[in-house]
């Protein structure tokens, strides 16, 4: 380090990746303790911290992602973006029978292994398992999730990339409120109208007699 101070650094590129947490800084000061072990997620926070607001994990779901998943309704397009070696949203709740579309938005699509921007979808736990083809930039994979339950998946090329999908029954939405079946509601209202009409006609006939 050339001098004391904080040195900002980013990985990949300025833009969306930086906004999602791919940024950090090096703190240089005379007398700092030097460790020979450098963890990829930085030093572990002290156990005495009581006001921690957020844990940043760019490549896998955080406690916030798990407690507040992105909830999709019926007939709503479901798109999971792959960007900066991460899935967005990392945790999604979708109705059973939904078609989920993954799209690779990483630009670099050449090479192999860690350095490539090619990705795939590989389910490692869930009611059913499946694996997609390898996707280059702008390529997509679509799969219909029919069985309820929790699905955990990774990218087979970059196993640290993790995502989760919760498949729920279409008759229930977030918050436990049932969805409205318009056909059943119309039939119910029509039935009430017929009953009211019959009672009204009967009442008039009694008055006439």
C-alpha cells in the first residue's frame, strides 16, 4: 500500500454489480495487524455488534431474501436474471404450474470455468430435480414448476451462485388471503338473484289471491 487511508475497489465493472455489493475498500494504517489468511467475504464481524443492519452476500440468499421473497401472482411473467454471477431475485415465490424463465445477462460468454460468463441452472434440492443447458449472454431457459415445495438451485459452473424458489398453491397468495374465483362468484350471485326473483313472484301471487 503506498500510504495510509481507505482505498476503494470494485470487481467486474462499475454499474449494476457495484450497486449490488461488488465493492469494498482496503484500509491501510501503520500498525495494523497483518493476517496471512484473507477470507473472500472479508473479515468476520465482531460478535459484540448489536446494531447490525444488513449482511451482504452477493452470490447467495441473505436472511432478508429468505424472510421477504419476491412473490409472483398467477399469470404474472416470472423472470430471474443472471447478472454479476448472481441470481436476481435470489428467492422467489411462484404459483404451482408457473413457467419460470432464467435469462443470462452476463456479457462475457467465452472461456471456461470460473472466468466464463456462461451459466446454467442445476436444482440440488426440491420436489423435482432438473438441469438446464449452458447459457451464454442473452440466452434463456424456461421450466414449468408443477410440484409444490422449496427448490434450491446453483450454477453448475459457479457453485457459489445460489438461488431458491418456493412453489405455492395458486389458490393462496402472500398473507394467507385466498384468491377470488370469478366464475364461482358469478354463479353465486346469479343463484342469489334467482332466489330473490322466486320469492318476489311468490309474494305477488299471494297478494293477488
